[in-house]
C-alpha cells in the first residue's frame, strides 16, 4: 500500500498507455453479473484479476 501513491499510479498508467507494461485480466464482467463473477472466482483462483465494467462509461 505504501507504493499506491498518485505518482506511482500515474507512472503505471503511463507505462500501460505506451505498451511498456501489460496488465493481464482473467475475465471482464458487466457490473450486473457480479454474482456470476464471484461464483467463477470461487471455483478457481486465476492469477489475473477479474474486472467489472459499467455500461455507458466507455473504456477506462
């Protein structure tokens, strides 16, 4: 947590934007399917995180 400062997050975001850092994501679920996501997570433990998306917000 000590590394979770705005400066560090900005640097990570810049590295992702330039393609120098890749973040692997196991699966993406619409926020309405949060229960399904937790069920999938309970059955296995992926190394990559799950993400949720809110329709209408566009890509983050």
